[in-house]
């Protein structure tokens, strides 16, 4: 079993050796280290901390079988204890760890449920709203909108914290897996950015289509090509918009597009299976950091070590991503 470097921050790093979590602390910001045969650089010192918040996505309350696809040869699949299913204990672990950093806000970026039922939605609220109360904000995903009575969060939400404004938008197309970006939300973001006095980070469930892709899919898995280009164009025009953060793909990935330069278009892996991700954001007077965490309760690590080999062994590399996809400078002020 290899040792995985999961997290770097300005002052500590986290590695995982199977189900064992290894924390290396008392490190210096922006410094090169080698530990356990792995070289890494800590994140930089960006000055005084102003606020912090956290996000999760793809929690999938109600899921019974993990790794199941329409292809019977694409295994393995895993089933957890029906009395304490994996979406429940993975989210409990994420909530426990997020509570420990005392976030000023907690955002859940869609796929709150598996079948979009009211019972599943109430289980989501029972876990997250009971823990974070008025600090909790969420948008729905495609799994909430497949049925005749969808659960929708179709109203954009603004959250003002010290040093940053968070903007949550609805990207769901009812009944469909792929997403969109609605003109009303583009107009709202445009007006918000026009008068902004601090950086704005935007959050939705679906990831962007890459304008450099040669083929314009008619049913892209994420935000459709035309709408993706509209959102990218808005970010290019409005410098207050500093990053877009999604879920949906169950992977850690950062992309950058020509039109928006160094601005990150971010995907964060799911909570429910490997690696069991949640993301911390620290807002400083000199910029903002994303710090990825792997849920590390004993129950969570046992489950995610199982599920890392899904999809014929390809899931680890796909879902975990590079260190630069997980922990990085979002923006410098």
C-alpha cells in the first residue's frame, strides 16, 4: 500500500497510509519538504485570516450500492450496512471534521439525495442543518430533479463573509443529468460583480464545458457548451468573479481557460465514497486558499479504502487528482 499525500496547508500536511492518517505539523508556509519519501511545498502565507468556510457535494443520501453503472463489467460495486449506510456515516464524518474548524458558512453543492425523495432530503437536512443551522446553504443537483415533483433550489443565494462574497446558483435542468446556466443567474451575477468591493466566488452543482474541446456535445454531462461560454465570458468581463466551484463529477480537478487566465474552474470530489472529500476555504487579507480534506474517521477510511478501486481500478487516479487539484491558491488580492 502506497502512502498518499492528501492535504497541504500553510503549516501542516496530511498523508494517508491505508486507513492510517499521518499529520505533519509545525511547518513553515511556502516551504519545500520531503516526508515519507514524498516531496511537497506548503501553501503560502497570505496574511491575516478574515474568515473561513467549507463545502461538500454529492452526499447522495439514500444510496444503497456504490459504484453501480449500466455496464455489468464495470466493477467492483460495494454495499454498506443497511442499518448505517455509507452516505450517512460519510456525511457524519464530514460534519464532525467541518465543525472542528468552526466555519462561518457551509455550502453543499448538489446531489443531496439519490432518488430525490422527500424522505432522503429530510435525512440530508437532519445531518447538515441540525449541525450548522443558519450557517448552512445548499443548491440542488440533478439527482433532486429527475422526478415529477423535483426538489429545487432555483433562487440564487448571496453570502457575505469578511473578505469574500459567495454566490450560489442553480445549474439543474429538470429530468436531465447535464446542467445549464440560466440567463437570470448570469444577470444576477453580472449586477453583483459590477458593484462588488471584495472577491466573489461562485458555486453550482455542474462543471463547465471546456471551450477548447473540438466537439460541441448536444448533451454534455455538465453545463452545456453555449451556457458554459456565457459564464466564462461573464467571468472574463468582471474581475470581481475569482473562481467557480462545482461537484457532479466526483473528482478533484482544476482547469483554466484561455479567456479567464489563471482563474480556477474547480471540481471537488464526492463525500460518499473515495476519497471522501470536503474542502476548506481560508480567506486572508492577501488572498484565498482551498485546502482539501479526506474524511478520516475510522469508519470513513475503511469504506474509502474499499471504494478506491471501483470502475475496474481506474477510480483512484480519476477521483483523487493531483495535489494542485486539491490544495491551491484560489486568488491573491
